[in-house]
């Protein structure tokens, strides 16, 4: 297939290149697009060098089969018609279309078939924290319907992009050298700190990131579940983690939950607390799966379970999930 990456110079764009190569995605030709700032840069893919083209309103997508788009929501909205008008499939990583009724929101482990119904030929990639959580929730939902979710996320600098990761490293260096700390990508200094705000606050006191977890989870799982989230930026470099509490219609035993998670696609049960075995960002970075541990009964709720998970935000939380959507559609002959 002729494949495009829009936003090729960003952290997720670079991850797309790695994931497509590692998984041997059937790329016959590759076209990279970017902003004026990144146009002209060169990147290697499977031994060949490709130059980033400027994204413009023209017919550049006429012969492209699938475009992985990782830019701002504004860019996705502005160029969606250019990308899709000749039949190119747009898999979009921004928030632009996630809650649109005529755009499926897909996590292949949960609702792959939703990708078949795409009137605008756009498929939305969910928010990273939502992706990670629903991959772990789906095997439990299969046992008993989940009524309520409470979740606290611990989100690394990677969630704010490559420049944010660089800024965190720079902050640590500046602190060690006794220099003033650079703060551009976060509301406050992130080094040696946690910030209980990701995205903007809404009238109800929740941030947009927290609202995404509520709305996107319901759409992906086709569920009436209520999800209350607290999203926090922490001073890790890569991989997000989450503490999750769920209430189900019928009680699920710890043994049932562990067995279901262990068998679930995209999940790894990593749970032996007596031997200090539980998922951590240092271990889950650059891994494909969501690692789940500390599964136990919620002592405050007879129908409750609680667990901890960790996964790579740039990988499964973004690039890998999008590629898996395309792989599913390619396998069944449904890209065009």
C-alpha cells in the first residue's frame, strides 16, 4: 500500500516509522508530510531515505491508500477533506473527530468492527489514557457489565510531545547546575513535581483530558458506564500509568479477573506483589502491551475491583493502536 504519515517529525510520527517497520506493515511507498518547520527534513525507513513534504491543500493524497495523521486537531480538521476526497483512509490521532457520530473511535482489542462503518473514511484514534484503560477493562466487561469506573492517571512527559520530553530532561539538568528552570510546555516545573492538570479545565471542574476518558470509554465499549477521572502529569519520561477502580453488576473474583486479563489480547498480567512484581513505567516503555498488576478486591465496594496498569503512551497509546486498526482492515481487504 501507499502509506502517508502526517506529522512525521513529532514524537508519534517518529514512532509510526518504527512501528510500521517492526511490524512489517505492507508499505509499498511512503510519503511523509509536515509543517513548514519540518518540511525538508529527511528520515530513514527500511534502508531508504524519505524527505518530509509540506502539507498543503492539493491532490497529494490522490494515490495514497492510508494516512496516519498525528497533528493538532485544527490541522486534522483543516486537511481532512484533502486527505480523504480520493478514497484515502485517514486514521487520525487528534481529538478532532473522536466524538463525531459519523467517525468510529476504535481500539482493536475492544471494537475492531466499528472501523468498518466510516462514512467519512476517517477513523479516530482514542486518547492515550482511554486506550490503555479499555484494553484492560474489556476482558472484565466480558464477565460482568462495568457500571462505574474511578481512575487516577499518572501521565509522563511524553504525553505532551517530544519537546516536552526534552524540556523535562533540560529541567533536571538546570536544577543540578543551579540554573533557572525552563518552563514552556507545562503549567509549572515538572521535574521533582506532579501537576494535577492535563488540558484545560471545564465548568464542572474536570479537565478536558478527564472528560475524554468519560466520553470515549462509553463510545468504545458501547456502554452506559460512568467514569470519573483524575489526570495527573508526573515527572517520568515515557509510559503512562493508571490506578483503576471498577464496580460491576455482579461480583468478579480476583482469580477470575486475573485469568481473564492474562488471556486478553494486548494485556500482560504482571502481578506478584509478594515478590515486588508490578508494572512500572521504566519496564513498560517501548513495549506493545498494557501491563496490569496489583489486582485485588475493592474493600469499599462488594462489587468492586481495583488494579494498576502501565503502558507506553507513544506506542499503544498512539502509533501502535492506529497501525493495528490499519492491519485489521488490510487483513480483511477493507482499506479502500
